[in-house]
C-alpha cells in the first residue's frame, strides 16, 4: 500500500516537473526572439516554421523559426497585417 502511494506521488511530481520544464523552454525561446527591423539582412538558410496569420484586420505579431547557414536555429519576431481586411 505504501509502495503504491509512493509510486503515485512520484508520478505526480514527475508530471509537474515535466510541465515546468516545457514551459521554461517556451519562455526561453520567446525571450530569445530577434526583432526584425527594416534593412536588416538575416542569414536565413531554411525556414522551419512560421506562426499562423490570424483572420483580423489589424497589425499582428508573427514569429518565424529558421536555420542560418551554420545550422543554428533562430526565432525572429516581426509584425504583419492580418488576413481579415476586405478591399471595399
């Protein structure tokens, strides 16, 4: 009985630790995002992913994950107009 309670407690603790670790990885990745500025020339060899453009008529933040020519991964933050605008 005590052994099963110990196993349950350890499983619960490991689930919490894993959740904290994945949340920390996301926070670190977001903190390391490079802000794109007009005229910058990023070394983009391969685009890994791009966030989805929301269907709103407003300027929205975007994120692009890419690999440079050395194989290093980067995250770039920039802004674009959403897809929800009509032309009249």
